[in-house]
C-alpha cells in the first residue's frame, strides 16, 4: 500500500495554507506545512518523521483539513472554564490585566 494522499487542490487553494505556514503559533504553522508537504507528494511517514509526530497524527490532520478546510489547521482555545487560579495568581503579582 502506498501512503500517498489523494488530496488535490488548485494553486489558488494553496495560498491560505502557505500564509498560515508563517504563523507565529508553531503548531498551527506545522499543520499548514504538513498539508503543503502532502500536496507535494510527501507520505504521512515522511511528514511525521520531519515534524517528530506519528503518521496517524499527520493522517488525522489531513482528514480534518479535507473536511473543514483552513479552520481545521488553526489553533483554538480549549473549551472549558477560564483559568481562574492562574489569573488570580497573576493579579497578585501585578502582571495580569484587570
């Protein structure tokens, strides 16, 4: 079995992942770079080795991108309660915004 992705996009559709690949958020940029490498013909194994992640992680990211597009690559704040204790500690030392 070859590990080549059947993902195909136009040159115009490559612009957004290229822009995201220069993000200051490393995880976000790495996910975008993984998509770009997929489009260049890299296998999941090759991408995983280059980024230090498992092949399954690459496949999951590729699948998410195929389903949801660019928003699947972006980093999102986790759902749940805000970090009250951390905010209180930062206020105590005077570094948090009020």
